[in-house]
């Protein structure tokens, strides 16, 4: 079921505005929202995404070097990357800005 979109006159400036718009793009006057609901999308900061990416590089790099060179120190590096990734996931949940 799709809502029909129509053009309405803004009561403040008479600019044509979509019936789906929450406000007039010309003057900012709020339009009648009727039964529409507003959805807020929360973003994740770039620094947390960068930490998650770094953690993944550490995990896969440690696993690759651990398998190809058969050294357990690289597996420890992969585990530390996993710990960093878990911390970043927790930070994303905690701060969710």
C-alpha cells in the first residue's frame, strides 16, 4: 500500500511542497504531518568504525601469519585483535551517537 504523493501550497509562502515533506523547503514552515511517523537513524562514529577495521586487520593478519609461519605468537596477536573488536562493538552499543 503506497501513500499518494501530491503537491500542496505552503500556508506561509505559497511554495509548492510535497505532501510527504515534514516542512516547506523554501521557508521551513511545518506542514501537516497527519499520521506519518518520524524515524530517527543513529549513526556510528567514524573512529569506532576505524577501530573495528583495525581489529579485523589484526585478527586476519595474525591468523594468516600464524598459519603460514606456524608460530603461536601470531595467534596471540589474532586474539588481541579479537579483544579489540569486542571492545569496539561494545563501544558502538554504549555510545551509539
